[in-house]
C-alpha cells in the first residue's frame, strides 16, 4: 500500500501533504495577493521575495493557495516507511500541523526524512491567523 | 575429648548456619560522560545502548533539546540532547561518532533516546556507595539527582530518568 504525497522543501527540510488535498499547482506572479507563504505559517515570518510556486489546498474547511519557495515533487511512500510522530515529539511539537514522519529514498541509498503535515490543521492554522477566509 | 562423626557433622552444620549472608544490595548503573561531568542512570531504565554514529534525522518544528529521530529496527524513537536538558553547557553541536552513544531510556510515562558524549561503563556497584546529593547542587539539577558516588576515581552523579523527562517536558512547553 502506498500513499501519494506532494512534498516540498523549506530550508533544509522536506515537508509533505497528502496529494488528495492538492487541487492544483502553479507559478505565482508579482500581483498575486491571496497566497499564504509556508514560511509565514511555519516560522511566522515572510520569506525574502523571490520566485514562488503555489499549491492549491482543498480541505473540508477552505480552499486556498500555499506559497512554496523551494522544490516541489509528487511521490508515493509505502506504508512501511510512514510512522506516527513519537509521543514525546507529538506533545512538544512547535508546529501543530506536524503529524507523522516518512522516509524517502533518494540517490545513493540516502534516506530523507519527510515531515508529514495534516492539511486540515494547516488550513486551520491559516484560518486562525486570519490569513485566509472560509 | 572424643568426638563422634555425628557430633562433628552437627557442629559443622551449626557453623554453616551461623554464616550470615553479608552480600550487599547491588545496583546496576549505566555510567556516561556529558562534557566534563560523569552521570549514571539505573540500569533498569536503560533498554539499550546504541552507537553514537547511528543516523539521526532532524525533525523540523521541534524544540532545541530534540536532536531528531532514529530508526531502531523499524521503530522510530526520539533523541533528546541530555546535555541541553541538564543545562550543562551551551553545546552547539551534539556529540557523534564512535565514542558517543544514544541510550534508549524507558520511563514510566515516556521513552526516548538520550544523546550522551560517551558511554563509560555498565557496572554493578554496592548500593551503600551511593551518597545523598549535596545541598550545593545547582537548583536545576536538584529534582533529578538521586545521589552521588565515586567510581574508579570519578565522581558520578546518579540521575532519575522520570525526573529528567519531566524537566524536559516542562522546559519545552
């Protein structure tokens, strides 16, 4: 059993969202205003301006655009490399949408950790910060 | 005086019974180094000692006392930087390499890996060697230090794992 994921980078880290919540992807123009940069949600600051792409998220509460300044890939992870966040980490996580961990094989047999996010929680975070409306 | 075999054997038996068991209660300790200081956990709370060069994966969005996670035969365990929890120094980089170790600690409420600079020994020592902690202990260590002992000319500070975990939880919340 495999889970389709859209993964993206933020700094040195990889994050992932279930592909079923991603309704689209595109490039942003300078005029686009209704996009929430991932950096704003993750570390409460804006990334330096640069070329951004967006992922259109569709959840039970809202449809909105998440700005990404990094690589974006579509992958599948087998169930045996996906793990719930260990209890101590779940309790102490600073970023509430962080839900699980996955390991993605990259070149030269290196494994890359993917921080798997709950799209509903990420949407809630954006709503709480009044970055988007329902 | 003439002894009989029976009386000799009876005498021996009574002498044997008079031998008091003087074995001291022993305690197993996992002794390790953090910076310049030596610490120990009771052996029963350390499930396993892993080599320090195990790959540890950084997890974004975690407090600075978390080094990351390790894969232990298919189970994911968190790795806590014990040195930072105990506020021993402002170490920036976690120790790694063949001399460093990760202790898998099993507390009553939680379990986690604990990064230490170097595993020194796993030994049984007489419980009587453990002295109560001194009053001069720094405030932040008082609640997790259960005793002190001298072992091979090293001053060892004995830690309570559950209290260490409690300090970690408090410090990160």
